[in-house]
C-alpha cells in the first residue's frame, strides 16, 4: 500500500527526487540561459587546488570572483564541505557552481538519512560526476562548472582527489590538482613543492605558496589580501574529519613566504 | 447470487480501528523525553533495523508497529524535509508541518484503504537558542487514523503506551539531566517488557537531538556509551 505526500519517487537520491516530483525546483541553466548571454556579467570563481599530504588531503582556494575584468566578490567561499569527510572546490561560473556544491551536500545527507549509511568516497565522486554531466547543456552555453572533489576514504585509510571535465569525465589524481583561471600556475607551483609525506605545516605552506604563485601570474586570482585581511581557505581532511586553517596561521606563513621573496631594489631602481 | 451485506460506516471504522490497535499492541514501545539539553528518543529494539531516525537538523522520527509501514513514513519525512529545506531555508523545516503532513497521509489511508496502517509515529523537534522564537522543543504524536496530538515533557507510543504513560506521569519532571532521563526511559521500557523482562543496553535503540550541537543535531548513541550512562 503506497503511503505518500503526493510524490512518486521511491529512491535514495535527492537530485532524482527533485527531477521526478519537484521539477520546478531543478536548477536547469541549460534551458534557462539563452545562447548569447553576456557571460562577462556572470561572476566566475578562479583558483582552487587539492593535494595529498601525510594525514590525508588538503583542499584550498582563493576568495576572489570576477565579472569579466571587474571584481564581483572578494570573499567568496569556493571550498565547501559536502559532508564530514569530503569537500568540493569549485571554479567556473559561480552561480551554478555554488548551487551544484549545495545540491551535492544535500544529496549526500539525503542518502545517508534514507539508507542509514554513508556513501563510499568513490560513490560520492561518481554522483558528482553525474551532476557535472547534467550541467553539460549549460556548459555548452558558457556556464562551465569544473569542480575538484577530495576527501578522506575511511575504508582505504587515505586521502583521495578527483578532477572532472565538462562532460562529467572523472579522473582520480594520485598527487595534486588545481583548476580555474590560475590553476595552471598553482599546478606548476605544487609540482615543485609536492611531498606526499609532508606534515601539516609543510602542506599548509605548499598550499599558500601555490595560491600566491597563481595570484602573481593570474590577475583574476585573489591570493592573500593583507590589506583587507581576507585569507584563502585551506582545509585539511583527515581520518578525524575536516579542519580549516585559521587566518592567523595563514597570515604568519604568508609573511614568511613574502620575506624570502622580497628583494632589495636593484636594476633600474633609483639609488 | 449473493448480495453484499450492508455494513454501517460506523461499524467499518470501528473494525478498522480495532484491527490497527491490535496490530500496534503486538509490537514494542517507544519513549520520547525532553531533558535539560535536548530531546531523547528510546525504543526497545533487538534488531539492527532502526525504529528511530534523523529527519532534519532539529527533527527526529520514531515509529512503532509494522516496520515496513513506519519506515515508509520515515523516508517520506526525509524527502519532505530535504525538499522544503532546499526550496526555502534550513530553518523553515519544522516538526509541526511534517506532523500535519503525516496526519493527512495517514488519515487518507485510514478512510480510503481496506487495511489501515498499523503504526504510530512521533515527530520530535529540539529548540535552538540561537534562533529567536524557535527555542522550545516540540513533540507530536500521530496515530494510525491520522489523529494528531502535541505533548510536553514526554510521549509514549506502542504496545504498552498506557502503562508507560502512567509511570512517566508520576516520575517525569522538567529539566532532567541526560543520565536521569536515560534511566527513566530505560525503566519505562523495562516495565513495558514485563512479559519478557530482558531489556538491556544491548537491545534498546537510543537517539538524541542535542540542543547545543551545530547544524545536524541528531546523534545515535552506541551500545558502549549507553552502558556507560546506565551504569550496567
């Protein structure tokens, strides 16, 4: 005997529930966004990265969002926890990306409550890849969302991370990944500093360094804003959950990095 | 050819109600209590299938009777809450709305279907001191025919609800610390199981809605923690 509140859906997925019983709530930018929309007017997130370290995985991102050449937001949060052991870091069109992160979080919580068990980390990554794929029509019109997904795998006892392409392609990375407008520079930086057995402090330093390098080369990446006191987000995901690095800690390490890079004015400078 | 007998609507309803009550009376009981820092839900449950579940940040569910039926209701509740929280905000998901939805759906089954639901459910909500106007706890009980009632302090559903209710009425007081509330609920469940007095920490299910926890306030107590609290 079916008991119902008017819905038909019987499964464990929140996004499917929306699609079947609450179609009006499904965020479908592919349908809503007419071709030729001026994408310069849509805020875009810039650099996010993830890499493994001794205790698990570090996921970090700067805080800037841009609309074309203008600043849209200086303190956007682009690294978001999707549950106690996984995070999503987003680059690309901020609106759809943040909505995808929010849906992903509800998706995982919904599954856990309906089934009484958490999804495995692989299952979570697979779910996200289906969401990215569902966004393909919007991506074709320019609203590209390319997340990095990372978490601590409680079964395999290790940190893991994935990158995605617009078609929903899912690629597990063994060491590090960075994406967004400054992703290339962040990756170059991580290539040199990466150490799978790095302790917490060294990992934090590598993350800040990579974001500072990206901000140095890519004008759309925010880096560390000492003037306003806006610091990047750096999250550690380990067997005991997610912990976010404090602003003081980031400030201290960033100033150390700056002091090693500062040069005495020479060539061409006035004496 | 046989003619169908005329049966009066009163008789039909009475028969259905009796059928449902008998079904529920065969099952075990469940107790929900307010304590000083939240709401406590307990059920006698020797199996690994849960009778108590998380619905949303501040809302929990407990069911007694036929498992397949109240588990369907629990899932409906999760779907209702998550959809509402997604469409509006997390703070807009309230126990009252859900209890009303249960009442509608269960009443509908009772009047339309041949077989009524053999379940009773509790929807409990813990208050949040950081949200003005949402500080109070709420406990709703919905019965097989959709009748709904709200309760202060404690609420019992299931086979021995009457008996447990009288014990709690005489022993419950406001602002019990967790340990004492747990012991009271434990004694109540033991009394309910008088016929087979084997209620121990191993075969009861205990969940909490903790007022001071951030975000999702639901927590399931494992057997070891429970033993510690009960001192057994």
